[in-house]
């Protein structure tokens, strides 16, 4: 039928307007496909990897060799010892493990299992240092051949220390070598490292038994291991954001389509009435006009799915390298492709149906006379607006008449602001927080964690070094831990300040970090109930002050009080803060790192966030551009006659633009102003949700720089969209309007 060509002709005539709606649908489908397909790929491979290569249920480190047979019989768990040593050379730290046979078995890629004189490197370190298979690597003046790449199930997120935020393969790597080579290269291993597999009925008894018999130095359950749970956490966060983000874009595009459909019907009322009078039924006409949402849905969804699917592979590869996760299986999740196709259809067809429904209740005479158009064309009569001069009064009336559109525009700007602010703030906050903490609060240059708690008479400390003690505790009622440090009363290495910048004195009272206080909802004077991870003893401590530390689940008190409360002798300690590098025997050191190493790691790793930020900023900018352009174009198309008449009356284009679309400025500003505090609330909620069960906390503070940067980008997009609309308005000629009236 001839009338079937009507939708395509109209869409061709208003190409940019319909193209913008199609692009909104495409972005929604692309967003869902991109994240759903890539996350499914990562999820399937992750689960297969940890199952087939036997990811541990936890690990512990002791200062003495344990009786494995006794532990297996008493607690029914599978145990495997890994030889473990750490080497620091030329600013690079290598964590070296022997190859496991039963728990945490390595997956070997691009090479083979090493023999004596050979090693496996983790993929991130291998790539960062541009190694190739059969290259040589020198460890403690001995050359080894790189036999390949090794993935470990317990080192999927490869960070050096548990408190690190991001991996740094340029300065830290994991090496796997034969047990024979390890014993030759490191004749005196200072600690004993064990992985365990199996469910423990009473994990506290297990830890306490190990500690009382073989001196437990560290105990980490799988659920507390950041090298494992960060992967799961990031996957869950990505999955959690995929559907809401896609739904928001679909809802916005559906609402805009509803408005567009209403405008098309209002401008074509006579044509539709004529079709009725020619014998076409309501069903025929309805089918024709429902082709608008059909074409938009099919074109947008298919385009979005194709873009999302082809981009999902590089995104999953990026995540795979970020998590150091091998690809064990190719995944094609048809269920997500179907959702990406069907989800927009639901909203797009509903909006199209609702736009047509009321119109088809009119009689043929009403359609021919344009009753709906006449009603639609009336400006609201509000006495309050009459106090303003003419142009402002018309602008306010147009804004009031199109209030739902202004609301959509404002919501779109709010959403774009949140999206862009989150991206910019995440990068800035990490760098600023770490720099501030390690410059203002932590004055030491080197930190040493020793392999035992004692008075250490063999170590002579200078005035450039201070001892400290530390213990890890579970917080009762929460799946959360706190690290409490005992430091010198007059410490020159750790400086704590309140939120007003006043220094907090170190005393026998507990001071905790601000992120931990916020996470637990604690105030000064509240009590915190904790339980030792090693001894199972319970303690109740009063929170004296809350330190303005931006990162960490940590607490502080003076060393003497710490030792007294937690059962140590007066001068015992387990670590050293130092402003200079110390010459300590490797047999004494459990872990060590320099402050500059950590800060440089964060700065270098923050660069990796730039890619994510650029994508988020681009999506936010495109959304804002499309929403502003489509809504503004609608207003111009609906008011061509009024624009032509105003031009005939001598009004300049700038004045007409202000009357018709000036209210958009207020909607834009309102959206941005509301979006800034909502960004802070959203970021805090996301950060709290992401870190609620892990031993890390951080505050994302909205900086002035991120606010101005976001405003600059969105304002530029707003100006560009307004420029495009203004060009469209300039093409409206009074002569054409008069000719239409005569015709």
C-alpha cells in the first residue's frame, strides 16, 4: 500500500531528529551488549579457572614448619606448602613461589612447565617488560630461562601488598620456579607459606591452634584476599551497573519517541483524516504509524548489538589482562543478545502505542479540523508570568508548556553529570588521597614488617627509625576487619589530624580513620567490638578521635598501651618505620616497601583509569548532545509557524531563540547543579557497596577541578547542540509559512 511509505518519507525529511533517537536506542543496546557479553565471558572463564586449577580457600604463613599430617587429621583440610621468597632489585620486586601440584596449580600459556634453570612469569609482568619465551631473566645474580607465562588462581588481581589499590606490573611481578631451584637460590627461607582447601567448621579454632603451636604470622581467608575478591567485586559492580544504565537510556529515548510521535500525528491530522475518509480503517492507519517505533527499534537495536558485540571482545581482553585471567573457553551468550534486542522493543512500542492511542479516539471531522493541534497550540495563561517583559514572558510560558521535556533535559544532564563526575573524580581522588596521606600523615620513607614479635635486641634503631606493632581484628557483627597500629607517643613517622586540621595526640586511646568510621557509622565516644584474627580474644575499645585519613580501615594508639592491652611485653614490636633504608638480614624481614614505590605505583596505575574515564566522558557527552538536540529540534519543528510570524514582525533570531528555547538554559543549569551533589551521594554509595566486605576504605571527594572540567565538557556539548538547532531555526522562512497557510 502507498501509505506504508509515509513513515520512511517522514523519517527522511526529519533525518537528524530520528537519527538521534535511533542513536539513543543504539547506545542503550550497545551498552547492555558490551558489558553483558564481556562480563559473561570473564565470569565463565573465571569460574572455570578457579575450579579446574583448584583455587585455595585461604592461606597462612608461620615462622615455624607445621605438622601437616596433624592439621589434616584434626581439621579435615587439604594442605600444600609453597616455598616463598621475595627479591627486590633495581626498583622491581619479584615474589617467587615454588610450583604447586594440588592447590593453586598454574595455568601455563605460551610456553611449558619450567624445569630446573627455568621460570614462569605472570602475564602482566611478562608483557610490561616485553619478555619473550626463552628469554633470560636474572634473579640474585643467577640467570634463568623464561619458559612461558603462568596464571595463578590466587593471584588473579596481582597487587604486591593487601592495601594496594591497583596492580603495577612495571615494579612488581610473580615468578614460579622449581622447588629444587628455590632451595639452591634461597638456602634460608625465613617463613613457611601454606595454602589450604576445604571447609572449616570452626576457623577460629584452626587459627588459634596454628598460632599456639607454630607462631602464626599471617592468615588470610579467600573471602578476605584482595587478589581474589577484587576480581569478583569488580565483576559484580560491572554487572550491577549494566542494566540500570541501559534502562535509563532506553527510557529517555522512549519518552523522546513518544513526544516525536505526538508531534508527527499533530502535524499530520488532516492527512490521517483524509486516509479515513478514503476508506482506510483505523487498523490500517495504526499499523502504518506503528512502523515508526518498528524502524527505530530494529535499526537502533541491531546497530547497537553489532557495535557492542564487536567491542565486547577487546573489552573482555582488557579485563582479562587487568585481572591476569586466562581464556579457557570461547563464550557466546545468546541470552544477553536476546535481552539487548528485546529490552528496547518493550519501551519503544509502548511509547509509540500510547502516542497513537488518544488520537484515534477522535472522529474523522475532528481529525480533519485539527482539534488536537488547536488544543496543543495554546500557551498557558498564568498571571504570574505577566509581570515580565514580553520575550521573557513567552520564554517562561513555553518552558511551562513543555515542562515534561524540560524535565527530561534536566534529568539527562543530571545523569551525564553523575557519569562524567564519577569518572573524573575516581582518578583524581585516588591520586590526591594517596599523595595527601603519604605526604601529610605518613612521614616515613621505608616500612619493614618483621617475621616475629619481640624486643629484637639484634636490631639497633637510630633516631631516623621507629618501632611499631600491629594486629588485625575482625569487627563483630560485620564482615570487616581493622588493622590497629601501636606507635610511639611522640611519633615523627605517623601524624594524625582531625577534620579541622588539628593534630591528634597519640595516646592510650583509639583513633580510627574517617572511611572506616563512615563505613561503620561510628562517632567519637562510640565503642567498637573487635576479635583477634589469631587468638580469637575479644576486645571492646572506645573511639577517642576520628582521623582525617582518606584511605584505609585502620586504627592507632601508643605502642606501650597497645602491647599492654593485647598481651605483649612492654618493648616488643613487629615492624619498623624508617626515614632511611636499613641494612637488615633477609631472615628477619617478612615484608618491606618504600613510600615512593607505593606512591609511584598509584600514580602509574591511575593512568590506566584514563581509558575508562575517556569512555565514560564520551558516553556522557553523546547522551547530553542527543537529548538536548532532539528536544530542542522538537520545539522548533512544532513552532515553525510561530517562528515565521515572529520573523515577519521583525524579531531577531536571537530574540526568537530565547523565547522558544531560552528555558533550556535553566534546565541545563538545574540539571548540572543537582547533578553535582547527587554525584557525591552516588559515588559514596558505590564506594561503600564496593568496599563493605573488604579491608579497605576510601572516600571519593568531589574536587573543584572535576566540577569545572565536567561543566566545561557538558557546556561545550550544550553550546554545540544549540548551534545546530539555531541553524535549523535560521532555515525557517516567513514566506514558506505564508505559502503553507494559503495552501
